[in-house]
C-alpha cells in the first residue's frame, strides 16, 4: 500500500509539474504580443493577472510537493517499523507457551 501511495504521489507530482510547464510556455508565448492596439492592452493586462495567479499556484504546488515528500518519508518509516514489530511479535509468540501475553521465567 505504501508503494502504491508513493507511486501515486510521484505520478501526481509529475503531472502537476508538466501542466505548469505547459501553462508557463503558453503564457510566455502570449506575452510576446507587441503593439498599441487597445485590445492587445487588455490582453496584456489579463496575461499579467494570469501570470500572477500562476505564480501563486506554483507556490502552492511546491508546498504540496514538499509536504507529500515528508508524508512519503513518514509512511516508509511506519511501514518499516510495522515489519519489525510483526517480526518481534512472531518471535514473542513463539516463546509464549501459554499464550497469555507474558513470558514465563521457565
């Protein structure tokens, strides 16, 4: 389950980065509009607002990626601890002869 979660996080991260790159390239292409036409001025203003919005989205995207990275690390630590706990419990139950959850001196 942890590996599936990590794979889905990595996939979502890559998709978000790819989508942001496409948007950035499109905005840069459209930002090259020159001229004094009033319609172009409105488009440039809209483009400027969209660039500001994209910058805010980029910061949120980066924050989400960083938090998902720490979540991945934590999930891996918990999974490793669970495996070790299962091994320890199996060893304990091997020597717990009367199955009361306590080891006897014998």
